[in-house]
C-alpha cells in the first residue's frame, strides 16, 4: 500500500519539475538592446530596398535611398562622382544576397554598429564578405552614417 501511494506522488513530482524546466528554457531573455533591434530593422529595410533596385552609384539612386541615410552621409556621398562601385556594399561586383548579423550598441540611444554579410553564389562561385554599418539616431530616427569593410 505504501508503494502504491509513492508511485503517483513520484509521477506528479517528476511532471512538475519537467514542466518547470520546459517553461524556464522557453523564457530565455533576449539580450539584444532596443537600440540594436531598431537599428537592425532600418539596416534590413535599407538593404532589402537596395538589393531590389539598381545598385550602381548615381545621384538619382542616392536620392531614392535618402530616407535611410544620416545628413552627414548624404552630404559626403553627394560629392562623389557616379560610378560602378557601390558604396553600400563596398564593391563593383554586386552581391546576390545579404544577411544582417551581429549588432553592438556603442552609445545608448545614439549609436549602433551592425554587421552585414554579403553573399555571392553561382555555379562556379560561393563567397561571402562582411561589411559594417554604423547607425546613429538623428531626429528620433535610426539612420546609416557609415559603411566600412
């Protein structure tokens, strides 16, 4: 009789701890800052637009991307001549795809650095390169300030 009573009690105890473990595992907090989440969305939106349109550097193409760029970057790029090299991918060999990677908050609510991975894939080539995008908060909007290798 004592054994019959312990078996359901052990089963309930096991079930309780199992459910507790599952709930704890599912509630792992997101360690990314709000700044990173917001800036990452801007970078992802920009590169989605950029890859879906002509990537050649021209004044006209720059104008289409202005809403994503800081005033400083807009001014710097307006002084550059038109050409095949794309400032935003740092190459004239345009990649086929991208992925926004790691993010680091440099200054709370002011400056974030994000990684963008660029991909080239064809029958004869499979390559990826990394660039870095500095994103700053300007007039309550996250805007791209610099792109570097």
